[in-house]
C-alpha cells in the first residue's frame, strides 16, 4: 500500500496544489498499485508516507505554516532520506529550505510574475501556470527541471528544482495546480521512484485516454502561447 500525504492543506493550498496528491493516488490505482491518501494538518502526528505534497502558501499563512512544518522537520528529513518523495509548489520551496530539504536560496521578486510558463526539459516540454513572488537559485547539489522558454520559473532562465537526499527525492516547482496531471513525465518520475521500477505497466483504458487528453491539452496551450 502506497501512502500519499498532504502536508498542511488548510494552509498551503491556495492554488489547488494539494490535489496533486489525489491525482497521484488515482494514477497509482490505474497502474494496479494500491494507494491511500493521508492528510496532515496542524497538530497531526507525522507518519511515514511514500510521497508528501506541499502546496503554495499565501503570505498571510506563511509564518504559521513555517512553524508547523518546522515541528515535523527532523522527521520529514528522516523519511525522505529513507526513500520518500516530497513535491513542493510555489512559495513552499522556502518552507523546505527552512527544514533543510532544499539547499538553494529563495528571494523576493522585484515584480510578481503571473502567467503561463513553458519549460524545455530532457523529457520534452513542460507547462503550467505561475503566480509567483519569489525566485529560487539551485544549490550545487540540485538541478533544475529545465530551461524556461516562456514565462519566468526560478527567475534565472530555469524552472524547478530536483534534489536527491540519500534514497529520497525532493521536487520543487513554481507551476501551480495540477502540475502532475499536466506533465505526466513528472508524475512518472515520482511513480518510478516509489515503486522502484522502470517497467511499463498495463493500465486501464480510461488512464490511457486521460493521459492522451492531458498531452493534447498541453500541446494546444503551448502552441497558443508561442503564437501570442
């Protein structure tokens, strides 16, 4: 049974980022893997999960989220070191730097960026919506997801962060909402990591159609952005 955790969704879900956890549970079941959703709110006891999702936090809730995540900091680092994955979206990247899961530097942008972002990654083009007041500079042991073709991303021509900690993986992005649904390559990376398998699996017809529609939607949106 795979356990997918939402971290502080009442504080860190202003852009619908926490629902990436729900999407991951659904896709795992399509792949024939039993999966369940676990929610960790302030005051909860943090338990071991295969994946933790941490969404964007508004400025008004940032200090509160910082305190509560900090209480779990040592445990979270331990779970990641043992093989768990953390997906952080938007301003929660700064929360992960506070607990030592990311080693880069966040900074306040001179002007908030709001708009679509397209990224050229090794696996192809990634796309998502960005509403960001922060930049991120990767540390020497971290790598970006790819180069920004349209939009802003990290603010230095790249977008996203990937960091391996012992047996675990930390992924961070400025792309809000259903980033795992829109970009199956990132979803597949998470699934490969937690299942420890690169084998192609037989999945349900509805899953194949859902992925096809997501790819078509992404391609159409990127084409529109390139014309504008």
